[in-house]
C-alpha cells in the first residue's frame, strides 16, 4: 500500500518555522490580508534556485520573496480563481498555518514515527514524499526536516513507517499544472 505526499510544506507536519526563512504571511510590506493573498500566489508558484539543496541545511535554501517564472502567470483567470480562492484559503489553509500546528505535529509524529502505531495501523503502508527541487522553501524544508527525523529514527533502530524521498528535478510546487501548460 502506498501513500504519496506531493510537495507538502513543513506546516502540514506541524514543524516550527525556522527564523531564517521569509514568511509571506507576516511580511511587514504587505499591510492588508488582500496584499498578503496576492503576494502568496506569486511566492508559492515561483521557481527558486536553492544555493545548496544537497546540504539539507536551512542555510542552503533560497528565501527570496518571489521566485522566477511564477506558474500563476501561465494560468487563465478561471484557473487562477480555482487555485487561489481567498474564501477557501481562509477556511482551509489559514487554520493549518496557525491554530492547527500543535495537532498536526502530534499526528505527523504518531503516523510516521510511532513504532506501535506504524506496526498496528496500516503496517504495509509506505510513504512516498515527492519534493520539487525548485519549490519555495516551505516545501523543501518540509522534506529536509522529515528526512532528517526519518534517518534519525532509523539510526536509533526504530521500526517506523517506511518513507521514500523522491525529487522532482526542476519542478516547482505547481509541477502538475506546469506539465499541463506544456501540453496544452
């Protein structure tokens, strides 16, 4: 049995945000919720060249406010409306960024690294963590920290959920849409 995680940001695992990184939700240059949301479209859909991704270090990541060639620039108005709906984001995304963090941390740690849970609940489940090498740092940090914890557990001899980390070379967070843009 296989579970695929497609380029998840560190937030879905309940990880704390490292102080080094740019936070598009608390940027003082964005004075209104509308400005934050407008910026988010460009920030999340850009392509980022990370100076040292191989180091698996926070210092090897690109913290630019905007990447190059944002996918949102290739979207029709209809596609943009579907992918960036402020009302839907307020209901689903915003709680993940703030209120849900403690619960998400407990759930992620339990589902991935608790030996009893991983042997009793879906013991045949393997997780594939897909990460896009050109995604913004939130997603790259999610992979780096999960991979670090996974290796740490294995080194301690813990029997945890098997996780494969697969890089989508050259892909950004909107890699599935970018493929559609190439063939449409």
